[in-house]
């Protein structure tokens, strides 16, 4: 298990399950509790957040190995990696975060990493479950079979982001790393935000 000073919870699923959609619904619910959430997302392909024609793109293409774009609203860093480099490990990405500004790190993808995870599963995709082969899965959010008994795995409704957000808060409460964050005890506020 990755040891890190901020609680980490992964969301693992096959492509097309709706990880990003669900996270975009859960994050505001956590923010409503004043929780500071970071998201680490794995991309399976070449991606670019720096668009052609922009100064930062021109400078990076000119040979800068790293370009940091900063304004009073946000800071972004784009770093080139050698073409023969293997996929980045989650622990390397985590080291880039400002942990003193965070209460929780949610991870999308990185499904082989050794972190607690919620598996998302859609029956219509006809894909196998991940949990039988991943001992780090602590909950299963799916669109069917809500009452199947899977020892050690919490059953969640994929269509209920509020229920999943509540599970995330309870996960945080069990983490000794967050014992000093009193705002996670404000359950009525989360319940109100879920309705």
C-alpha cells in the first residue's frame, strides 16, 4: 500500500464506465464540506493541455523541457518526458502535489496501483469485475446487483453520487491521517448537498 500523508482513494473501471462523469458529480459534494480535493488522472495516450499557437506551446516546442504557466487564478506545469520512458508511477505524480493544501487525493485510473479503490461497474459494458483480482477494492459502485454479498466490499449505487460521496467521507473519517480535520464531521451538510 502506498504510504502518503494525505488519504488516497482510487476510482477504477474499464473505459466507458463513466469515471470522469461520476467524479465531476462527487467533487462538488466534497467541496461543499470545505474539503480540499486533488485529482490525479492517468491518460492512456499522448495528450496536450498546451494548445498550438499559444506562447507556452511555442516555447515548449522550441525546446523547453518544462513550461510553467502562471496567473493569479491558476498555475499549470507542462513537462516533457523522454520518449522511451515507462508509464509514470502514482507515487512519482503524488510527489508533485502540494500536500499541505489537501485533505484528500482522488485517483482516476492507475488501476494497478496499490491504493484503496472504489470499482465502478456497468453491466451493459459486459466487462469482468476487477475486485476478484484486486484486494485493494473496498467498494463496488454498479448499476445492478446492489444486494450481492461480497465480503469486505461495500455495495454502492453508481447512479447515486451522493451515496458514493458519503462513502468517501466515511473512508476519510477512518483515516488516521485526517484526525485533525474537524470539518469532515459535518454530516448534515453533506446530506443536504446530496438532495
